[in-house]
């Protein structure tokens, strides 16, 4: 299996794989300034809910190095965390990370101690997310009868590039390939094409049979290609099971219901936000209009038109057959009590 690790924390810098350049070029960027990390988050050079939690901590760690000897260390760090929080609003992993970062900032007045604790937090979460993907994969395969040919549909990218390790929805798919004859239908995922560029790249590298479709083909492919399940990731799952994920996920859930296809959300418990009762409370990111009105650098729609570009949608719990996590598989009605330790909330940082 081909696992890519898209972020590396070195002593005084971060190295990350620029996902906007894939699959044409594999460019590794060196980050020494926390604002470079924030730019990378905003531009989706690094992306995917679990990875955004780590990216937030990595940005704070760089800020701590930059401001280590400043008299105003605390104030500068507080501002840096505010900036990190304003980078992308939807994935809860980023906000769980900044909540923990703020807690660390309030626990000490020694800048070196804070810097070291941020590094420990990063390492802790990195290991957690990697093993969470493994557990998610093992929990996910229990939903599928053995030795069966499986056609699975997915959207966006939920693999190594969005997590640490084998991925969430893509992690389950990878585990399934051990005992099943799996074929993946990857939705291209307009407008930034994470499905076409990133998921197809990962599937090809792993040798998993797969077919790329445009987003508007999903209904027809479900009708004609006997899809056995839809597996998607999540950016935020609220207490009632409503799930924010990449725009287009709701369409797939509605189609799956119509065609009686199981629709599974796959995510680590770090993506569950029990502080929100339902999906209507989730902030949905709206992105630049040129992501839709242009293709690459080429303008395709008339200039001066209205464009709507929400990056995520919310699938109601009623359309979700089960939520596969590292803790266990949840079935409706969703209650996320006793999900185990959420490392962003309870890490053991000394
Ligand atoms: O805008 P992106 O590419 O960050 O959106 C990513 C997704 O919607 C993923 O499905 C989600 O973050 C889960 S990644 C394991």
C-alpha cells in the first residue's frame, strides 16, 4: 500500500506537499513563518479535516519559534491563533486544535515551555490520527459481507492526503481491497477537483481499480453500475449526526436514499462536534467566485456575473445509514457519548 505523509515537522520548520500542484507536480514546500502555513491552509495546499487540526498546531509552533524572545510573546501568540482560526471555518478539527493551543498558552508564561508543549501536542495528535485511520478501516470493513465484489462511490479526497495514514473513507476502501474485489467511482468534486486530482492519484498509486466521473453523473452511475455503498468523509459532525462535508455530498446522500444504497460517513472522533446540536449551526465556508467562473487561469463564464461558491454542504442525519469512527460504528439515532478520548480535548501534555 502506498501511504503518503503530506506534512513533516522538523526542528524549526514544516515541510508540506503542495496539494494544489498535484498530480502534475510533487512539490514539497518549506514553511518557516506561521503566516506561510495560514496561506497554505487558505489555498488548500494542505487540506482535509484531520490534517487541518495538525496544520493549525504546526502554524502555532512556527509562531512560537518566531516570537520566542519577544517581550510581547503572549499577545503575539494570541493574535497568531486568531489568524489561524480565521483561515477556514468549517472543519471542527482546526478549532479543537486552537482551543487546546489557547489552553497551553494560558498554562505557562515561559515561551520555551509553550513552544515545547505545542510540539508535543502536534506529535500526540499526529500519532492519534494515524492510528485512528487504522481503527476506522477495521471498523468499516465489518459493514461489508466478505468476498464480495464491491462498487463504491466517493467524493472529494479522504485519503493519505487529508489525514495521517491510510485515510478515512479511502482507508476503509483500502482495507476492503484485502478481501474484496473493489472498484471505486470517484466524483471529480467541482470546483477544486479534489476527487479528480487527489483521490484518483492516490487510488492509482495504490493500484485500486477506479473510474473518474463528473459530479453530475452520480445518479446515472448509481442506476446503471450497481453501486454497493457511498463512503464519504466529514468536516464536522454535530450531536444529532448531521454532517458537513464537501459540497456535493448532500446530492449523493439524496441519490443514495432514492436508489436504496447505504450511505456511510467516515471520520475520526476528532471530527465530532458535540457542542453543536444540529447542522444548522455549522458555519459553511464560502470561497472565491473565480474558483467557479474560471478553469485554472482561464475565465470560462462571462465577467461580472453572480456566483455562489459554498465549499461544504450539510447532510442530515436522516440520510446517513451509519457513521464509521475509530471508536465504533454508530447507527441512528446518533448519540456520541463514550466515544473515547478526543485527543484535542484531553491530551496528556506535560
Ligand atoms: O476543502 P477540502 O478539500 O479541505 O475538503 C475536504 C473534505 O470535504 C473531506 O471530505 C473531509 O475534510 C474529510 S478528510 C478525511
